[in-house]
C-alpha cells in the first residue's frame, strides 16, 4: 500500500504538505528525526500517519490537556483510534484507554511529559509493540530555547527505556543551536534534521519603529480599521499593559478581551472559549496565549511590544492566516521594548551561558527590527529552511506601498488619560537630556550626507554578500544602525571600529578587516 492511498483512505487528503512525506519516510525507516514545521504546517500528520500505516501504537508527548483532547476528538471523528491520559480523567476512563490499546492495531496515545515519567507507565512500555515516540513542542527540552520546561528534561529516559523505537522531535520554531541541544538532551541517534515551511506567502510582515508607546496606538487603531473582519491578536510584554490596552480598545470597539497567566484558571478558560467561538474578535494577550490554538481566520497579529527573540516573534506571527488567506503581521518596535526584555533577562535565574545567548537573541531581534532587507528572506535563512528566496514581494521592505501594510493615519486620537494611567507606575524621575536626545534621534533617524550614503550602500552590499557566504541572515552580522555609524565615522583602524556600537570583540575579529577593506575602496 503506498503513502498516497493511505493518506486518502485514512485522512481524506490528496497530497502531503511540504516536508511531511520526507519526515514520515525517515521515521518509517527507523531513524530518529528532528523536524521543524511552522505553526499550521501539519506537524500532527507526521506522527498520526505512521500509526495508521504500521497498524501500531504511537505515543505522543504533548504539554496541554486541551490540545490532547482536541486532537483525539479530531481523529475519532475521522474514524481513527486514539485516546489520551491526563489528570482530569477518572480511573474508569483511563482503564478504557488501556483496554482499547490492548486490542492491538493502530492507536495514537497522547500523554503529558509528567505521566511519561511515572514508574508504572515506564514498566508498561517495556515489551509493548510501538511504532514511534513523538515529542511535540520539543524546543521545551532545551535550555537554549525560548520556552524551557523542567518536566521535558527527563524525556531522555525514553531512549534508554526503548532504544529500538524511533523518536520524532517536533517544534514550530528552533534555531540550529536549539536543535543540536534537543538531539543531545533526548539522546537521539544520528537524527535526520528536517526544516521546512517557514515561508508563508500569504503573510505580510511589517515592522514600524515608534518613538514611544503613544505613537503605537494610532497604528493599532488603523490596523483594526483595515481589518474589519476576522480575528485579531495583539501581543503585549506584560500583564499590566495587556489589561490597559484592552481597556483602551473597549472604548471604541466591541468583542475585546484580554488573556494572561495572572488570571484564574476559570477566567482563562472562559476567555479562550469566547475567542474560539467568535464571541471575542479582538484579543490582547501575553505570550501565555496561543499554544494549541488553531483559529484559521486570524487576519492581523500585532506585537504591541517586542518579544524576547525571533523564535517567539515567528511563532506568534504564525497564528495569522492559517486558512491561507492574506493576513498581516505587524510589530511595533521602540527602544523602550528592548529595555523591558533586558529586565526580564537580568531578573532571570538562568545559568550565565543561557543568559548570554538570550542577550544575543535579543540583539538579533533588534537588528531584524531595524533592518531593511526582505523580512521573509531573513526568516528563511535564520532557520536554515531548505527553501530560500532573495525577495518576497510582500513585506514592508519589498513592497512599502502595499494595501496590506498598516498605514500610519494622519493625526493622533486623544489618548492623554490612557497614557497618564499607563505611565503612573513608571519611574517618576524626569527624563535626562541624553534620553530626550535619544528619543528624538530614534524618531528622526540618522541622516547621511551624499558620501556617507555611498559608504552605507557599499557596506550593505558587503553585508549581503557576506551573509550569503556564511549562510546567515544579515541581521546576525550587523544592524543597519551599526553600518550607518560606520559610514558616518569612516574608521580607518580596528581600534576605531571597536568604539562603534554593535561591534564587540568577536565581530571585530570576524569582520573588522573586511570592513576596513570596503571603506578603503
């Protein structure tokens, strides 16, 4: 029986999505696989199909009970055998699941990482006929990732218990560094690394640099005006800003709600249910919202404040346009946002090496935000996707006049009371003259004369060529701001280069002589 026949018979699909066939083929040949498929890319089929094709049991580790239940319900509706084990079940319900498994044949069993570590369950695994262990949200295994979880760290025992069973580690976003660590932590045996599908041609990527919080609100309101239909997600950096922004939007819009981890469980569930049912159209949330949510008609995702890194940004943007229809992803960036994320890093009790990586990841996101290259191209290169493009034609860099771009409206609505309330919790000290100058400079941008502009363009070309040479996004090398400072100061020695913001010892060693050579042209 071939793959396509089974796909049609069991899942009602006529073709595989990009990467699915390759991942499934590797699994069925007995290989461990590290697979990165973005949100909405069809990860679940990669472990559901082997259960049906081999007519055996597949065990899936999943972090959310709600997600397990949804997946089981979906499979059962298709006439496939599946079940889950979680803390909310009665003993009778659990016995029913085990009884169904003991009948043999195809079965997809979902369980939490904690349950996979129980001694009784481990004993049950021994000698059991299995086709696959699948670990969803596998980036949670790695301390280098954006969502490390202690309960995931012990999943390495699966390979020790059953070295004969292949493991599929799945995630929606993970850098090469994170993938390497996931393979190490799970004791994977020479895993195939498969990265697919980060290019989302129906999404318009846009970053707007804002001088302060006040200048962000007109863009949000304009975004709501340009998207009168479909759902809208707005991500904030703190619980307080989530509640305040939702309160502000409720003054002029209906069906607005907010979600963060500080709410009681019943409140969070009620908000999530209202969003899924459509009773809430506009949801303001922290990054606590989103995992396991699969609404097809999200037309606009806004980041009111910059997240911690590109992984978080991409994962949250990926909740837009899952139905394949045109959608916009807008990040509102200000220097103050970097300060908020810096505070989170400084306050963390993570090991020093992890903190260092988080600083580098934050700097990469800042550079991406301030950059002028094709945003889709940069994302594909960052994740080492097998597909690469030079220009997408649907981001703010490639098509700044697009109808899909959120255009800043003329004039500002009255927001005095909102910002009086928002800023009352901030430091009462008066802004220093240097901070005032910084804000003005950020708003105005660094202006270049003719010669400096020529140097800047020369450096941009060098950066692009170097990025292609080392297979890295340009924002990993230098930001536009750093190149502009080089163009203005025209350094002639390594010591002079070292004084420019964004050039540390490592980058000086890697790129210093190249830059001086370009300037001498």
